[in-house]
C-alpha cells in the first residue's frame, strides 16, 4: 500500500557545493541518496514529493562537511500483513510461484494454493485446476493476501496466500 | 543437560535407586532432593490439590520427563494439566483468527494512507518532471519508481481519485480506518461479502456497515463504469 509520509534525514554536504545553489545541491543529493531505498519501517521510498524544512547546518569538527537536518515529504510503498494486493506472476515452480506487486516480491507456497490446483511442468510451468478452467502461469494477474514480510538491506520480501475467499487469478494472459 | 541429569537424579532417588549412585551423584541427589521437595511443594501449590501427587507418581513411572515441564511451569503441558485438574474443558484447538490489517500501529502517525488511484496521479506528475531531469545523464530514475508507478496505474479502476475519496469518506464515521478504506478502494469489490472477506477487521461492525457499504459499492461501481466507458483500453480486465 502507498503512503504519504514526512521523514527526516541528516544530509552531509561538502563545502564545494556551497554557494547560491546550496539548497538545490542539497535537494539533489537527498533525492539521489533516498529515492529507491528501502527500510523495514517505511518500506520503499518511491518518490520525494517536496521539502518541508531545511534546518541550520552544523559544521562537523575536523572535516569541514556541514550537516543539514532535512524534513521531506515522500511517497512510500510498504506491504502489510493482512493486506490484499494484485500481483503479476513472474515465476512458477513446484514449490509455488513468485509474483511482483510494485517493487515488492511475493512468494506463494504451494501449500497456500487451493488444493484443486496442481503443478504442471513444461515449457510454461503452471498451476491448473483439474478441469483446466483456471491457470496460474507467468504474467498471470493474481489477487493475494500478504501473510508475512521480511526486510532485507535493500528490499522487502513477502509471503502470500491465495487460499482464502475472493483470492486467486484475476487475469490470465492467454485468454485476455 | 546438567539440569536434566539433576532432575533425573532427584526422580531416581524418589524411586529408591540411591544404592547404585556414585558419591557425586549422591551429593547432587542430596541437593536435588531438597529442590525436588521444594518443587513438589511448588507443584502442590501450582496445582491446588492432592491429585498432583498421583500425577507426580504417574509421571515418575513414565520416566520423569513429563514431570519436568510441570516443574518448569510449562504452559503447554502444565497449563493444560492445570485446566484438567480444575475441571475445565480440555483445550480444543481454535481455528486461527483471520489476519487483520494493523497499519496504524506500525507506521508513524503522520503517515497518510493513499489509494492506488491517488498514488498514480502523484507519481504521474512526478514522472513528467522527471522527463526533464532524465536528460541529464548523471541522474538515474530509480527502478522502484517505475515499478511503483506501473503498479499504481495497472491496479487503478477509477479516473478521479477525488470522487472515490468523496464516496468512501462517509465510512469513517462508522469506525472504518483509513487503511481499511484504502483496501476497499484498491480491491474494487463488487459485493458486501467480498468486502468482509477481504477486510475481516470489519466483520464486528457487520450490522452497522451493511447498508452504508451497499450504497458505497453502488457508487464505486458507477465510477468504475464511467472510467471503463471513457477509457476501455486502460481499464484492467476483471474476469
């Protein structure tokens, strides 16, 4: 889910960036350092939407760098347990399938796929119902529920399920 | 291991096998006797009755392993035993409660939930600015931005986020949280059953929410229909 949030960060600036364009340099450095990063608490920082406040700079002893406290608004994407997401399947194997929702990777184990769907190996591995009416393969769109999250240094990884009511395939790339 | 050995020795002494022990074991046993006695006393207090003596005897016969969890106050065994002894019903495994959203508890208070349609609008505006910035080879547009924008646009059913927000806002006076409102907007549900299945935290408010949700879903369907009729290629296909 997307959130609009105000975060604060201490930015260090080299004296060569001082001058009339100091604020622009500070903002550019903030964008470069923060956009695309991921943290466990806030999720992925998708985009910075504005600068709320730039505090007074403090010169660091011995180095000449100046630290500015910067408050900025940004759009973050963070998955939550219990959230319903629509994801695109990226890989299918006998253990389950991987899907992607925005920048987040989700794995759905075969234990959390309905029992009437079985794994079919081949050039295009997939999970199919016994009557062949529903198929989950690469590029299928599925609605799933997040049941667990794990945060790495640079990404968030989730475990999902499609075994509950109103979950499963939305769009089959073959029939669409 | 030492603890288990110690307890085993105390149990062995209770069974009267002290003749086979070494002096070290006997000294340990001596110490453990007192601890076993105190544990026995603790057991009696924990279990509140004469029955623990019988349980103690039976557990000793079984090798004493069952006794250890009780001595430790293990909830899984001692607790259940306690319930049995007190005459309560034995624990029946309850079905796991459905997973509920807990957004407000994990994010700072200044975080505002956004619907996918709102996020798509904001990110699209930023992308237009980024087109100018992308001409500078030193500036790289992060991958998460493109993925986030693509996701927001693909899952978006509605043309006007303001209309959707206006339709869903009345639900907040029935105690529906911002996160729950966003899930309803993002999933584009067609029936009330779907709403309560996807957002189980709303089930306790079923009686009060049933009628308002019917109206909300009807208006959302009209907004979705308007979006599909004005942009048939852009709207996602729902089977």
